[in-house]
């Protein structure tokens, strides 16, 4: 029983650290995914704007 009393605080701190790090990595992954989606939407909007601009070229 003495071993459990000695190791329990370390195990609890390790579990808390693991949960915190897992949460940080998940947030980072989701943020990167959202940023990639936003960038893809910006690129698509730019391509659409460029294509609309090229449909009616100015007459010289």
C-alpha cells in the first residue's frame, strides 16, 4: 500500500499533463484545419473573381 501512496501523486500529475497536452494538440489540429479551409475559400474566391474579370476584357 505504501507504493500506491508514493506513486499516486505522480500518476495523477502525469494523467493531468496527458489530458492537457492532448487538448492542446487537438485545438492546434482543428485550428490548422480551419485555417486551411479558410485559405482554400479565399483562393476559390480569388479564382472566381479573376475568372469573372477575364470574361469581359476591355475593348481596345
